[in-house]
C-alpha cells in the first residue's frame, strides 16, 4: 500500500475512534522541527500533524499517535493493521501477556 493511501486509511481508523486529525504548520520553537502527535484540545482527542511532512513521515506520526488505543476490535484493511503492528511489534506481544 502506498504511503498516501496508508495516510488516508489511518485517518479513517482515527475517525472511527473519535479522534480528529488536523494538518497544521507547526512553528519551530526548538532546534528540531516537531512532527506532531496526539493531544487533547478542549477535551477532545486530536492528532496534529505537521502539514509539510512527506507521506511516510505522516504515516509514522499517525501510527505513533494511535498506538495508545486498543485497536483489536477496530476494522481496518489488513495492510493497515500490518503497518501498525510492524511499526510496534512489541505492542501486540505486550498486550497479549
């Protein structure tokens, strides 16, 4: 699955969990440019992604932001589940122990 399609699928997973995904230009306040991540805005869960990132970096931010959720019963294409589990192979093993 191409990264652009994976971004769209991860956005759908986030939406099914009630998490809004926003793409914004994040101002650089440190030596390193922030990529974004999970946060709570006015009591609502949100993933904010630095708009200028490439598709593969957006995928990383989305996967990292979704890792705190129980995705066991969330429907997603097999390729998306493999991408999430491939990025965090220890996460699945730790949750089954």
